[in-house]
C-alpha cells in the first residue's frame, strides 16, 4: 500500500518499456513559513497512491513552465507563480493503462504557492500534504526526484528579474 491507502499498480508480465522517452513537466510547489521554514507540497498519484509532485504531458501552445503551473492547479489546487527556471530533471517509468512501461523524463519547475484552492479538477482523486524538503525526499519513489527535493532551498532561487524568490 502507498499514500491514500491505495494498492500499487503492477505491470503485467511480458510488457516491456517503450524505447523512446517522453517529456513531461512538473511543478515543485513550495512555501516558506516563519514557524516551519521551507515546505514542499506533495500529492498522491491517482493510480498507485504514491507521493509525487504535480506533473503531466506537454500542452500545445504552452511552455514547459506554463504546463507545470497548469498541472499544479489541476492536481493540487495550487495558485502561485513560477520562480526561476528548472531546478532539475528526473526520469521514471510510467505504467500505462495497458500495463506497459513508458520511460519519461520530467523537467521540474519551482512554483511559489500563493494559495491552495479547495475546489480543483482532481479534488477527491488525490491527497495533498506539506512536507519539509528532506522528509518529502524520503516520501517519493524516484531517486532523482528525491535528490532534487533533498537539496531544495527556495532562498537559493532567483527570479527572472534577478532577485531572490
């Protein structure tokens, strides 16, 4: 069992990974509080219930960063602003509906959270929870994402204007 008490999706025997990796975009949603310092928002995946960051496929007419911001709203109800460029990339194998594995390479964009909406498209399909970056790193299954989270420090981010986030 994983997050939200859902069983892990298993790959059917004999299914193999596609040969070409597909691109995805993800939002590393964060806030900084006086009491707890930096926190990142994780959501549960709809299929396996494991802890992940909001991510999805490219969308026509949108940049990777804009896609990440859209996924943050759809999956977690995040309203916020993009800060800086990517903070890293990670890879994972997505289990497709037919049980096959699709290799994915995910670009991660930092999103400073202004507010969490209670009504959003995937409400009721996912849990969302704040964690300090090091604890979030221990919650996710993907080793490269874990490394990104463990080293995440919003104070080190630079806005597009050149100032700190």
